[in-house]
C-alpha cells in the first residue's frame, strides 16, 4: 500500500511540478527605471540617478550594493539586497521614496517604474511581427495594443514593449516659412494645441426632472480635425493650424530598428517570471497565438523565433534518457551477477520507487524538475541498488546455507542492517557540504544534493520494508532450487539464468584470481606500491592546471548573439547600413544550408522596461545586436564564433564586436550581465576612464581572453549651445 501511494503521489507531483533547465535563482534585486525623453546621459546621471541612489541609502534597508546605468533619456538603477532580505519591503520603500523625490527632479518627469528582478527571468521565446504591406507604425501598434495585451494574460509570462517598428504618434509638421510670414513661432502652435486639445470633466446639469451628463468637444475625435484648431487672431484674421502646419497620423523619431532576414519588422520578447516553467509558459503562448492571429489582419505575419523551450526539453529529456539507460544497465549487471531475474525485478522496482519518493519530497519543498534535480537522480541510480542488492545477495547466501525462505529473509536483513545504514549515511553526508554554499551556487547545487539524499534514504527504507516482502513473494521457487541443488545452488540447471550466472561466474573467478595475485604482490612489495601511488598522484596533480576551470560546462544550442558597436554618434540609419554589411559577412562565413534566421535589433527600445529585463549592451543608436539561429544539422557553433571573431575584426577595424550569451543556460548563469567576467572601476577621481583604458590593454594580453571592451562610451559627438542670457533677455527671450 505504501508503494502504491508513492507511485500515485509521485506521478501527481511530476504533473504539477514546473519543469525548467535550472532551479529558480532567487537573487534579491529591485530595478528602478527613470525616463525623461531628450535629456543627455550625463544629466540623467547627475540630476536623477545620483539623487535617487543617495536618498535610498538612508531610507531603504538591507541594501548590499547599488549599480546604475544612465543613457540618453533613461536611467536603470539596480538595488542588490542582502541575502535573506525581504524584497517586497524593498519595493515598498523604494516606491514611497521615489514619489517624494519627484518634486526635486526636473519638471515634467514621471514617476519611475519599479520592478523586481530575477536571474531566471530571461527571454524564452521571441515573437516576430512582420508584413509585406503594413507600415512599421502599424506593426508596432499591433504589437503593442493587440498581440502584447493578449500575451500578457498568459500565466507565468512577462512581455515587455515591442522592439523595432515606429511608435505611433500624431505628428504636426511645421511650415517654418509660413510661420514666419504670419509672425508666429513654434511655441505659439504648441500653446494652441495644449489649450485646444484637453481631457477635462464637464460634470452634469440638472434640468427639471432630469440630470444630464455634459460632454465637451475638448479633444478632437479625428486627426484631420486638429488641422482646424485656431492659433491666433491677427488683424481681424484667424490663423489655423492648417495654415502653418500639416497634421498626420505618423510616428515619433525612430530609435530602434529590427530586421528579420533583411526585412523591417517588430519583435516581442516573452520572458518567464519567477518560478514559472519554461515549457509551460512557451506551451501556453503557442496555444494563444492562433487565437491572436484570428483577431488581426491577414497581412500581419506572426512567427515564433528563438524558442528556448526546445533546448530545455532536449536537456531534460537527455538527462531522463541517460537515467533510464543507467537503470537498464544496472539491472543487466545485477542479473548477470545474481543469475536471478526475480531478484533483478525486485531491485529494479526499488529504483523508480526511490526516485519517485525523492521527487515527492522535492515538490513538497517547492523545487522544480530541472537539469540539476534530474541530474542528481541520475547520479543516484547506480547507488540506489546498493541497499537492495546487498540485502538480496545476503538472503541468497543464507538460502545456500539451507535455511527456510522466511528465516533466510529475516537473518539476511538483520545481518546487514547496520552496515547498509552506515553506508547510506556515509553517502548522504557527502552532500551536506552544499549547506555552506552561498550565492548562485547555492540555488544551483542544493536541489541536486537534496535529490540524491532523499533518494538514498528512500532506498534504505524500501530495502527494510518492500524488498523483504517481495523476496518472500517471488523467491519461493528459487528457495526450492537451493534445497535441491546443494551448496552451490546451480547444479540442477532448472533455470536458464542460473546457467548464465554459472558461465559468468567462471569468467569472473578467473578475473578475481588475477586480482588476488596482484593484491598479493602489492602486500609483499609495500614500499614499491606506496611510491608508485605517490608518483601517480603527483603526475595526476600536474594535469590540473592544464584542464582549466569554469562555473558550468559549455553548451552548443545552435544560436549565437553578436553585439556590434559603430563609432560613437552614428545615426541609426547609418548603423542599419553597417549591420546589413556585417550580416552579409556572416552569411558568407556560415554555409547557407546551415542558416535558419538572422535577426537585427539596433538602437535603444522605446521603453526603459525592456532595458530592465535585458542583458543587452546596447547604449545608443550606434550599436545593437545580431541574433543568429542555425538549423538542426550544423557544425560547431563555437567554431563559427571563433571564425567570425577573426574575420569581422579584420574586415571592420572601426567597429567593436563582442559575443553575448544567446541560449537560456548562459543567460541565466551570467545573472543579467553582458559577459561572464565583468570588471568595474569606481572612484571619485575623473581618471577612472584613463585607468580603465590601461586595464583594457592588460586584460587583452591575458591568454584566452576575448571580446574585451569598455562598456561606456564617453566620446559621442555633441553640440553645446552657450546662451548669453543678458542679450537674450534684451530680445525678450529666456532659456
């Protein structure tokens, strides 16, 4: 009954437990995003970012350190909290703090966005929005107001604003000569629009027995109606907006361009939030897309790009497949050694029951099914058979002594109870060391250790309970064979597995005889044996520096992500031309049959939300990234990356190239950074940048270091206008 309950609870837990590539990495970080269009990065840093950081240090508790990045019109401030801190309290404190800071900020600034950050919140699916007939404004508009709003309700999904396209706006194009002829300035048009286009409540009016809602035509209902708004009366003549400008349904200045295989498009990035399962989120999004397509024009194409669930599924299935192979090989080995299919069946049943027990315990603790937990269970498969194998082997030994079956079971179980318990605890205690891990390693390796420990303890419990009962039920025939066969238990030849076991044992006995001779030689030549092992240890130790060290093994997901940075100040249209040239070079380097998709994402997105959820190194219109997806059958992706690194740097010496993590594994393990190694130099001295350039040359000389670059750009061209305030005031003008 207990075993049946384990099966039922285990299957139920597997169905309900999220499946992902890694455990949830709970790093307490809160991101504050300030936006103020048009202001320089320097002013964003001095007038907004620094004020927020200084104020937070006095009113927000448990801050471990603060990192910020300021760009033109946006600042992203990350508050890292102490381990174990209540992030919800930090969000509340930052929210109340920033509301009070607005009064001392530049006029017109809006309150910031405050978002809790998670290292596991990485892009798991890209949704491409394209069309051969619709404009970029329409692509962005559909992506923002139709596709994104419907995807946002998907459980576990987080969808930032679209990349690429053109942000739709009602544009008033001024006719400057016409303005001058009328004696007007652009500010007159702006004031007229502000005064004539309002959203204000008019209230109600009570007349007789009725109360009427009052509606004013304060805001024009159509774009053309704005052309008829009056500006000013001059010499008895009214000047309208249509006289000095043209109003149209257009777009704001484009700061972000997305090209999908050379065609302008828009892009939505789907992230998983918190503990949500990558497979579940992607599955729900795919189920939702047909419903979304039905509500959109037929000319609009929606494609699924860079689906990380394929990699996650392959990784999980790979671990499960290896675990099954290990279990089958273990069963074969037990069968060969014991020569009893019934005994092998008993041991084979104890393996999945132990694993299911571990899964139930992990689910109870809130863990997910991931590469680490499944890897721990796969690691434990070979160990799980120990308790049951030793017990059954000892029962066979007692049977060969002529004992009745039940007595042989009782004696066999009792004789090895203490040794197997000590052995089980000895294996479990090895994994106690994970308790002392801190940071990301703690979140990664603790589930692995728990999986092994729970499975081992379950294995011991089953060997004390289920295994003896199954032996009593299944080995009655073998007990009779032992009685009729004599001491060796194989003379009758009544069972084919006994005969196979007899053949195997003869071969194994010769092997054991050879081992006996080797052991005898080692005991006679103790000094030689000890010196030999010391030399072997020393030689082995010399290989350690040659092996290298890394946090996690590299993976080839068939994707790479190239960041391209043009000279500072390059306008986005010119940057796009440069990207096209780089893309052509990539297509020349990688065979066409291996190329699946090339996606260009150039410039800064329209919202700081995207920057908070992204590890992109893009800081302006002069840079962006190229995402390349290869077909299933392709050569080594790292080899292509190495070749492109050499070709691109030689062909485009004025550009900066560096590769960023493209697959879900490396993106999570980089914890929001653009590179696995990140060096920061901070100080009050303005010589920080000069010191950074010296360090850049030193790091580049390190063997194996590639893509070394300085993230900040400090030499962007600018036009500085110094106003003579006295002369301006004489002319009736102010700043």
